[in-house]
C-alpha cells in the first residue's frame, strides 16, 4: 500500500508541476503581449535615445524602454509617464502641441499638450516588430511605416487604423523614413534601395529608380519639391525635384539587380546628384536649414555642408558613440544616440 500510495503521490506531484509550468508559461506569454508602463529611472537621459524634437517651447527625446523626457532649456530633463516599455524610434510634431511617437511592438503614442502627456493609440506585441516613422498630414490623417513593409493609416487621429493597399507595401521591405514636401508630395525611403513617391496623399505610390544599391535610413526636404536621402556607408544623394525622378515597374523590379551610380551624367538623367561625403560611416538622421545639411551617424559621426555645393565636411563632435538624430537650437546642435543627449557648439 505504501508503495502504491507513494507512486500515486509522485505522479500527482509530477502532473501538478507540469500544470503549473504550463500555466506559468501561458501567463508569461500573455504578459509579454500586454503594454506595461515605462519605469522612471534617474539615468534615463543618459540611456539610448533615438530621436529628438524641439517644439519651440521644449525639447522632447525618446528611446529605450519607453523613455520619454522633456526639457525647456536642454539642461534639466523631466521623464514623462509613458504607457509602454517598448523601444521608441521616432517623434514627429505637427505643431507645438500635437504630435506622435512610434516604436517597437507596433507602438503609436499621441500627445496634444506639447509632449507633457502621451496616449497609447496603437500596440501590437504579437507582431512585435518596430515602426520606424510617422507622418500626419493634419490632426486626423496620418501614416505610420515600419518593418517588413508594414504600414497603418488613420483618418480619425489614431482612434482607428487600417493597413493601406499598394504594391510597395507588398514588397516586404523595411520602410525607414517618410516625409511630406512643401509641394504636397509624400516620399518614402527604406532598405534595399526602396524609394517611393505619392502625389495624392498616399492613395497611390510610384516606385522610384534608385541611384544606390544599398539601404536608405532617412530622408530630408530640400526646397519645395526636393529631397536629401542618406544611409549605409555614408552614401548621400540629392534630388532637386522629385517629380522628374524616373520610375520602375513593380512587376519587373529586382532590388538585387540595382547598380550604384557614381557617374554624374547617368545620375543627372535619373534626376539625382551624389553628395561628396568624406566619411563611410552609416548615417541615421539629420536636419536641413537655410540651405545647409547636417547628418549624424555611427561612431559619433557628424558631417555638414551647403546643399548647393553637394559637399560635406567632418565636424568634431567629441562623441564616441552612435548618433541617431539632431536638432539645431540657439546655435547649439543637440544630438541623441547611445549615450543619451549631447550638445555641440555650432
């Protein structure tokens, strides 16, 4: 009897242990799909930060673990309560009050008070991948783009979302940047030479012939209808007028068959010119202002130059860590990256 009881008891314990393990695993799996608020950390301003914006009233930075901080002077920073703990990748402000942040786990946050508080508008931890950029045409109509060709669109300020239709999204390529030009044209850049243009507020997209066979990490406006696009190994190109750029047939397009162009005549025929850049470090962000271009990237790289000249020079940043973006305020360049916020006298 004792042996039978012992065996039965052991079996029950084993079943209980397995049941608890399965239950615990299920709970753990479920927990990972829920948004959890970011934690307040005294050194958050020195942690990895991926983007910075200046509203005219305050700075806003965002990055690792859902960290968002604001400052009115660029020196004293206050961490903001954020409803997610995901890595945040991009901040875009429509004006000094209304703006959005996107990030990993398909996170979209919105603010209507200049960045002092944020509402969760979209979250999909089951998909689990990042959104890389966001563009709103007004308070209600917006686009979010990201990993593997995924994009979402809203017409009600983020209360509801749909996935836009279009062959460029079916390519499955990471889409890294989206902007609206002064002319109203929308432009997307991404991995494996992805370039796309829309002249009807994102209803339809044209695939643009790329002058470069690698990935583009960002795009900036140039004049009313031009762009600067940049990415791997410091490759930077300018298009004076995106309306004349040559297009590709999506059914025949092969991203692996693209050849990098360096010949000025061949580039001109495509509507592009190459920027003379002395660095080969990858570039992740930057600004254009008053006919000037500033780009930042790997190993604390900062380069600047006149857009008309198409030539960049190296700026000694004093930073030895990757930089992801920058803003220029009161003759100081504020840069963010792996070490948080740094400033460079300009």
